[in-house]
């Protein structure tokens, strides 16, 4: 029986890693629904899709549930974070409150949040009970590096690579709706990889850079992770995501400043060792950023503005969001439905391609779920951040320090990105990434040993 349980847990880990891989390749089936075209054209934000990642997550959960039900300890029964069930209860109350006017989108987005809770719980369980940590980090860096290579290839060729079967968009500087920059009067596509938009790719590459730095510091294979830092930084550069640049910059300052401060407070022998390791990682990261700046300087200069159309659109959407919140402060306008009401709150006539979600995670949450719903989400994020801060305050080894610091930095980077875009709220890949990272944080801050 013991061997049988071990085998099931091993299979669960395999499916979880396949789930991770599938986040990088958004293969899906889109169900034909009227809501998908309700804005006047097809919209991902109002469509209903089954992703390959959904299937792998379900399979992972199916192999975990028999293990948990066969022998539940008192520790297993404890809820990792009370904010999550409270949030789900709030969503259900919102559905009940609007029962007469609910659409299929409301029920679909409720189901998606339940799935995100499952992804959180799955990550929490596996990182609490198994040694998946190392393989997870290395797999993520591998796929992030692969995506960076694709993004660089796309940018230099200025066209798609024919990888549509694994999620790549059809890319060309002449196609409407494709994210571009304009340099010296010429339009250039931004790096997509296999993601639906460069901004989503940039979020994954920010994580890839920080995972690579952690593995460089705590691994013997320095060359491999030095190379990963360089490639991921270059890949991140060609996404031309200003929010990602800012999140990366803030995260790097946090990570290396804290690491060097801790090194000074250690013993003389430890100071020398820690400073050497941290200095190598800092030097490599700085060189990667310098190389990116030298290679792409003419194109980067096009993003050195806050008065372009993308920035003005974000302000416009934020104003619409504030109007929605003002008129629906308690339960919001309806989960998953803010896009459908954009025209209602706009003083301008919007074309279908202009109808997009509010480009701020918390404004969008408040508009759809009400102010209490947004506050519950904020409390969830801050409670996880506080759990990491408490771990960093306790006396721990240098490896554990960098491990807790890694997830502190990533969560702070996510909070920065949330101020400028909606994808952590609206799109499958980044939704899953956020809640898996939160589940890992919950597992590692609960575990007194800090992981395996």
C-alpha cells in the first residue's frame, strides 16, 4: 500500500510538471458561444475555452485526492490561507445576489476561480509533501529560455515561425491587432513566443530571470544559469513591456540589496562566500541588461514615454472602471462582465478592438466583484507577502534566505505588474501562474524547514 501511494504521488508530480509546461503553450478548444462575439467581434475576454493546462491540472488533482482522503492528518486539514475560502464565498454571494440577471459568463468565471483555487491547493500540497521544488524551478527556466529564443527569433525575422499548433499567433507588422513598436517610422512586431500577447510572455520571463538568478547562486552549474539569465533578459527586452522592465528593476534592487545586507551581518567567513556568490549573479545580470540595452537601444527609445496611445488608453479604461465601481460598489457589475459594459460607461463610441478590460488588476476586481471582493484579494496577496517577510526575519541559512527572497521578489514584481495590466485577472496562463506561485508561497512559509 505504501508503494502504491508513492507511485500515485509521483504520477501527480509528473502531471503537475506537464501542467507547468502547458502554460507556456496555450493549446485550447474555444467553445462557440454568443458571448464570444458580444462586443462586435471575437474577444478572448468573453469566450469560454478548455485549455490543455486545465486537463493536466485535473489529472494532477485526481492523483492527489486519493492520497489526501486515505490518510488526512490534522495538519492537512488546516486551510493554508483563510482569505481564499472567504473570497470564494464572496463570489458565490455575488452570483446569488444577481441571480435574475446572471449570464453564462458569470457562472464560467466562478468556475474558473474555483479552478484557480484548485491550482493553489495542488501547488500547496505538492510543495508541502514532495521534493518537486528543484525540478519545478529548473523546468520553468528551461521553458522560459525556450520562449525567449522564440521571441528573439520572431523579432529579428519580423514574422511568426509557423508554430501555430503550439499556440503561436500569426504575426506580421502589417496585421491589425498585433502588438508593435514604431521606430524611425517603421513598425516592428514585439516578441510573442507562443503567448497570446507579449505582455503575458514578459510576466513569465520576469519569473524566469529570478528563478535563473536563484539557481545560479545555489547551483554548481554556473555556466548554464548564466546563459539562462542572458537569454531570458534579451527575450524580456524584445517584449518591450515597460511594466515588466519596471517590475524587473524593482525586483533586482530588492533581491541584491537584501542579499548584500544579510551578507554583512554574517560571520567573516560567511560574508566572503556570500558576497562572492551574490556578486557573480549581480555582475551577470548587469551584463545581460547592458547587452540588451546595446543591442536594442534604438527600439527601446520608442518606449521611453508615458504619453503614447497605450498609456492614454490605460487611463481611459481606469476612468470607466471607477464609474463602474461608483455605481456598483458592493457586488460589482458582475464577475467576468466588465468588458460587456464598457460601451455603457464610455462617452466615446468604441470599436470592437477598443473594448478591453480595465488595465489595473485591483480596479478590475473592484468593478466586477465590488470593493469588498477587491479588498479580500488584496488581503490574500499581502498575507502571503507577510508570511515571506516573517521567514526572512528569522535566522536561516543563506540558501533559504535567497529562496524566501526569490518568492518575495516575484510576488512584489507581480503586484507592480498588476498596476498596469489585467492579464493576471483575465487570461489563463497568467491567472494560473499567479495562483500557483501563491500556493507555493503558502507551502513554503508554512513548512518550518523552508522546503526541500
